[in-house]
């Protein structure tokens, strides 16, 4: 017995029901509004690159005798020891 297979031929079936076509989706808009670019750029320019209060806090921390803290040194040493190959 030989079975012929033709993928281009629709199978005849009594249970087949017609499928209603759905409405095509609206085309996407692939554009951006750049009207607020100037305002965003001026807001970005107003942000300071350096925060003086953080710099002063770091200076105070590293000038102390307890910097870096022993717990931090032990944690870093443990990480090194675990990852040595």
C-alpha cells in the first residue's frame, strides 16, 4: 500500500468549519516626538557632575585610622581566597 502526501492539497473533512478573518491591526507608528529634547538637555546640563557632600564624606572616611574597616578587609580577603585557582 502506498500513501501519497501532498502538503498543498487541503484535506477534505466534514468537521472543518470556516474561520472568520479578523480585522487587520492598525499600522504601527514608528516615529518619535522630539519636541521636548531641548528641555531634557537643559535639565541634564543642570545636574552637577560631582556631589561635594559625598566627596567631603569620602575624605573624612579615608582620613580616619579605621579605614578600611577590618570587616571589609576580611570580606575582600575571603573573596580572594575563594576565587584563587
